[in-house]
């Protein structure tokens, strides 16, 4: 547009980094994600907070990874089909800044229009100081155009994994211990 370079990705695109990255690489300074997402009423108590948190986090991560603004638009209300429980849309549309910070957020259940000023010069500043687009390892990403190999994809495990993170002045260490019992392993901790 004459006001800035925008990219529009629709609903399910929000869960994939590739669309946001390709749109940013084409010069988008603002990514728009119009969507309609919410909870199934029976699942809200168990999954609601985590699901909404994941939705917000993935949008904000697009802003961080691409050094641009992200506008996530979501509807409000309850839509109930005949004979079904329906879906309760969680609203909370928001604008994230170029470092992923939330600049403004709409309400859960109120129709509203928010006008949010964004300084497009911050896109260049962010992309200069956090040069994620420049420093990509494109030589290592060839497999992104392929489907996952079934044998390589982890399935559910009946084990508990503990992750230990130790950060000291000169080094960071991460250890994964897998504990549990199966027909082929014992219950002793293993590290890798």
C-alpha cells in the first residue's frame, strides 16, 4: 500500500513459520493474520489457557523472527450449530511490535475497533540489530520443502523426560534425562 508493505496470511497459516518468513522476505513490514479461533465449550476448562497462550505466542514469535509488526485479528462470540456444542471464540485480537511485545489487545467479548499507530522505521532498526533474515542458514533448510518422514517423527512415549538447564558465566549446559520403564529399557536415568 502507499502507507507500508503488508502481508496477509489467513487463519491456519498462523501456525507455520514458513508463511510469515516468506512474506517478510518479500518486504512485508506488517503481517496480518485474520482468524476465527476459540474453544469447544467442553474443552475450555482443561485446555483453554494453554491453547490461547500457544496462539498468542506463535503470533508474537512471527514478529520476533521477522522483525516486523503482527496484527492478529480474531472474532468474538459463541457459534452454536444445530445439535452441537459450537465454538466460543476467544477474541483478544492484538498488535505485536517488532520485538514481539504486545502493543495493544482487544477484549474477550466486546465488539471494538482499535486504531494503533506503528512506526515503520522500527522494522529497519529491529532487522538491523537482530538480523535474523540476513543470518539464516539457507544451506541447512532444504528439507523444509519435504513432508516429515514417518519413521523419523517421534510418537507418544510412556516415559517422563526431565530437562536440566544450567547457565554459568562462560557456558550454558542442557541435559535431558529420560526416565521410565518399557520392555526394552530399565528405569535408570540416561543422558544425551
